[in-house]
């Protein structure tokens, strides 16, 4: 009986500690759900300003019109030029993988949906979007520092 009385607090402490770790992992803020929803909303609405608000000042990545761009303005101009030419996106992003710490994150997302081309054709547009995110502190928003887009057909 005496051993049982000593082990009970030890087991309780171990279980409480494990529960704390599980709760901490479950409560760990993820970088991507809100950011991905904002990204897809900006593209689907052809809203370059909203898209630009998601980008880090030192952004680099492949633009909507192709080619590697540097800077927030370059990415915004790429989306503007595509939309001005009649291109329309209807995409949904889902998280495929992510890894993050307090200030940096890597996100891979699958995009499903369609794109209306400059010629007016609507085609399936399966993509893999890879993002590198950064924020100054845990209280700051995630911003896209680099992106890469790969066609999945």
C-alpha cells in the first residue's frame, strides 16, 4: 500500500505532463489555414492589393504570369497583368505538409480548381504551392517570403 501511495503522485505528474504536451501540440498555432484562405481569396478575386498584403517586403517567387519575380510589387503586377488579360482563378488550397517554429515556416499546399485562360477556355489547374513564411515575432502575422508553384499535370 505504501508503494502505491508513492507511485500515485508520480503517475499523476507523468500523466499531467503528457496531457500538457498533447494540449500544447494541439494548441500550437499553425501558419497556414488563415493564410491559405486569404491567398486563395485574393487570387480568386483578382485582388492584387490583398495578395500583396500577404507578402514579405523581400518576397521572391514565381508570379501568376510566370518567371521569377523579386519584391512585393513584382508579384502584385504579375497578378494584375493576368487578371487584366481576362485570366480568372477558382482554386481551393489544402495543406499537404507544414513545418514551423516561432518565426519561420515551410508550407506545401495542393491547389485544385480551374483557371479561365486569356483565350476564354476553362481548364483544370492542379498545382503544388510551396511557401516559405516569416514573421518578426509570435504576435506578428505570417508573411510569404518565397513561393514556388508547380503544375501537377
